[in-house]
C-alpha cells in the first residue's frame, strides 16, 4: 500500500506541483459536496465494496472514492492507500473534475499536470491514474472514483465502462443517504408539530369536560377524549418506530394505559400486561379504541362513586391461532 510518507512532497529539486484551476462554479460545487454531509464520516461497507470491486476489475493496487473539498481531497473509501486525505497539490482528482466524465493518464511522468505531483516523485511512484467523475444531479462534480498503479498502463474499454458504472453507484448511494436524512428531518418536524397539536386539543377537551354540566354532553366529551388519547398514543408509538407501519404491542399498550390512568378517578388503578409482538397500525388503532371503551365502561359501572379498585389490561398472544386475546 501507498503510505503517508510516500504521499508527502519529496525534495527532488523539481518544480512545484501544478495545482488544478479553481472550477468556474466552485461555490456551487462546494455547496453541493457539503450537502451530502459525507466528509469525515466513518467507513461504510457499501462504499468499501465499490472500491474493492473497482480495484479488482481494473487490476490496480489502489482504488479511491475521492471527494475534492476546498483545500483537500478526502477519501470516503480506499484500497491500497493509507492516508485518509491529502492536500490539493497531491490531488490528481482536482484536475480530473475539470475534464470530461472520464480521465486517464497512462504515464503521470509524461503529463505536465502530474509530472511534479508528490505522488509521482515519491517512493513508490504512482505512475498511472484513471478516474470517473462523481457528478451530482445538478451537474456539479464533487470528486472521482479512481484507480492508481505504480507502472504506466492503460485500461481496457470494459474497465473504463465498469469504472464509470461504479461511479454512478457511488452517487446513487450518496443521494439515497441524503434523501433519507431529509425525510428523517421532515418526519421529526411533523412529529413535533403533531405532538403540539395533540397536547393543545387534549387540554381543550379536558377543560371542556370539566366545565360542561350536562351528563350526556360530559359523557360524549369523555368518549372523544379517550379516543383521542388512543390516537395520540398510536402516533407516538409509530414515530418511535421511525414511521414504520407496525407497532410494538407492549410499548403501545403501556403508553395507552398511562393516558387512561391519567384521566381515571383517583380511586381506580390501571395497569397493563402485554406479550411482546407487533401489530399493524390499523390493528393497533382498533385495539386502542376497544381498550379505551372497556376501561371507560369498567370505571362507570364497576367503580361508581368512590368505590376503589383496579383495572388490568392484558393482551396475550395465542400461538395456536396466531392471534391476540
């Protein structure tokens, strides 16, 4: 592997390495790169697999996913290359992003852009470079998927096409992670707003229930409050599962029982026991409504006035029928 010492500039009396020109849309390019939040992140198998495959297909000892930042190039994944980043005077990729979709330098000693590059004049010398640009959907190049070798050579047409195909897969992975991150942020914001709305509505229902004198109206408001509590509990559990459509039964019933206990008379205790398992969101919603109604009727008919007691909510899995009871 190429080590850090070999990647540093060597004093040979040669001219200073030629730095690549600044891209014409550098600000937008850097903004695009930074939007992926990928710089300085941990290694990930999806990207490691890509550089490993690129190295094998192109038969090179080195393969890199290189992201060209303002003052450095940083490697999201690397094979046969120890440094995790280099300065731009060592970056062939900073030249490659200015070219077409694919850059191939058969002999770095014969190309004015790389003849004084510290990688070429180091030991062992990197003499061959090929890179496929990583191009974002807005057209901005953020780096390359590249391969390096210590001897002059060329790639076959198959290898060039394979490297370009793999570079598109790198961008697909980056885009996927970006979209997931955006969706998670939106879901968190929606969850926050919905929780605030639930709290406001629940407070209004409790206030209205206390103020209303008519028994029938009070019963209706209490029913609405219980059903609303079940919906709020279901929402909380779904958000806790990352927006998945399945609900953990034990956690869901625990939250629901706490909501019901908070609205129950002080002389009535409510607790629950539930086997671990999952329910579809629609099933969980129906269970929540049923439990809320059973608890309300139990309080009304089994514990009138100040009669003390407890209500036990139990949900057991029936293995023989693959159902719940």
